[in-house]
C-alpha cells in the first residue's frame, strides 16, 4: 500500500511548489549550520556587549 503525502499532491498541482520547498529547506540548513558555528556565537556576544544602556534609552532625561 502506497501513501501519498499532502505535499506530493501539491507537487502534482504546481511544480514550482517543489522548487520553492527545496530552496527553503536548503536555506534553513545553511542558517542552522551558520548559527551552530562558534564564530557566530562569539560575534553575537560581542554585539550584545557593545551596546550600553544609556545609548539605548533615547528618552532618558539629560543629567
């Protein structure tokens, strides 16, 4: 017995769906690989420490 998934039925209706889905999966895999590298973790840590609280509060009263 062969089961047909709902995505297979969509592919039959529009082949562009399959192409788009493949592109999305490829992009997601690339993003997961980038975010799991240690370089990106170090970079994101540096970004969060470079922002001081006083510069992020534009509504603060001048001292």
